[in-house]
């Protein structure tokens, strides 16, 4: 089970890929489906979420504040 949860606001993301480049674990990728603005938003595949180390690098470089990282509490559903 992952220790962190990375959440993206798909509809605010403009697909700049800064977060993907900043991620030291390289778990962020652009999604195939476009958002309401016509961009391919960033995301983390469920199977890669367990590799997140909670460094917040992705959230810090996001110019549109589309990313939030949460520490998973014991007993939280995955």
C-alpha cells in the first residue's frame, strides 16, 4: 500500500509536463484523454502510486497549483 496519495485537478492542468520532469521517481505521466481545456493532463497510474515518496516536487513546480499530496492514514482505503 502506498504511503502517499497524489491528486491532480485534471480540469486545471494545461499539460506543461513540469511535474513529470520534477518527479524523482518518474511516476507522473501525461494521460491519453484530454481535459475540458483540450490538454492532456498529468496523472499517476494506480500501480505506480506506491512508488511516491511524498517529496512534493511535483506540486511545488506546478504553475497552476493542480497537484496535492496527502499522507495516507492507517486504515484509509486504497
